[in-house]
């Protein structure tokens, strides 16, 4: 099997992945496949830090604005669409560049994890939802730990949808989801991959996260959430539980002050960035670039140097 070239840019939120991916696409005649679990939703632009048309610089982006906030979206569907869009990009003679911070989306594609869409038990799914509501997310997470500790370790306690999915797979097949994934990994990846990870000093990353949240507020995050609620999208939807949305919903419902909501958002985004780094650090195939080095000359063009380092690594791997 001839492996097809694929560039992948990963890292924590606010590290500069979007900017680098666009510059790489311009430099290498590529198009971009987003791997962000929130940017797939239409109408959710500010809180997801979705690149504006101006920021996209004419580069075609895929898996942005894919579904409305009330539509379900699974990892299996992401993988199927991503594989399809990558093939479309290649058919144009372009280089596919995948970028994002959702580790499960990235892994589903680059590690060729196969998912079964046939497993579905609606009665059991409703029971699990009710269990989470009455006994709490932690109780549900412990249920998964008992039958599939490997998957439980990967999933945050509040990722109820994926916890339910894993429990459903086990109940239906008698085999843990982690085992299904292990078997699928025995199949070789269809892609020849160059992976680049962006990192930086933790304190500086947290400063950038705080600054990004402040910018979102100035850009109109509160009004964006109000508009979504006016459109009928509710807090129980997966999309509206995303960072930047659930906190503002609590403010709009009078559960917190705006100042409290903003501080919670900053705190939880910093925690999310830490989890992203933990997830990606497990992948030994990622070439890490420190975006900011305190010892660099102050007049150095960091963005240009980052692009040069990235291109040099990609060429060195033989992917292109």
C-alpha cells in the first residue's frame, strides 16, 4: 500500500496552531482539515476561536461549520469525513494539512482507528443518561472503569457522551472499546505523516489563554451565546457545553456574575490546555517546536522562523 502524505499540526489551545497551518498551506500548496471538536459547529465562531475568512487567507478549510449545534457528531463521523476530505484535497493535487487540538479526532485519523456505527442501544443509552443525571458523572465514569479502564483513563469525567458510547459498545459486543481500537491499530495507516507539535513555557501559554478569553469578550462572546440561545440551542446540548459557552450560559441565567464566568472560563481553558499537552506527549512521533524561547534575540521574526523549522522537518521526513 502506498501511503499518502499528510501534515498534522497539534498542540494546546492558544499555541498558534491555526496561524502556522495557514502559512504552511500557503507555502506548500495545501488545504486544511480542522481537527477541532467545537469548530465543526455553525454559528459558534467567537468562542471556538474559528479563523475568520480574512485569517484563512484564501486557503480552503474543511470540517469547519459542518453541522448545526443541535446535531450529534461522533468521532466515527469525524474520521469518515476527514478521510474523504483528505482524498478530495489530494485529487486537486494539493497537500492536506490537518490541524487541531482534539486528540481523539487526530488519533482516529493518523492511527487509523476504526469505529463501528452499528452498535446502538437506545434504551440503554437513555438509562445511562438518567444515571448521570441522578447519580452524577463520576458514578458513570466509575462504571466504565470497571469494564474498560483504558478507555476510562483517556476520557474526562465530564465527557458523558463518550463515556456512554464506550459503555454501550461494551454492553452490545462484550468487548471493551479499547480492545476494538487495539485490533483496528493492527491495520497500517494509509498516510505517510509528518506531525508537528507546538509548545511553549507554561506561564506564557497561560498568559496567552487569558488574553484570548479577554479578546473573545471584546469580540462579542456574550452576544454570540445570547443569539444561540435565542435560536433555540439549549445548555443540555453537547455543543453548548463547550468551553466559552457553558460559562456564559451560567452568567446569562444568573448563576454567576460575568466576572466569575470569565475567571472560570480562563481557569478551565488552562486546565484543558494541560490535558491536551498530556494527551499529545504520549505520541513519540510528534516533532515538538518551542514557539517562544526566552533566549532568542528580541528582533527575531518568530512566525517566520517557526515556518522555516516546520518546512525543514516536513521535508526531512520525506513526506513531501
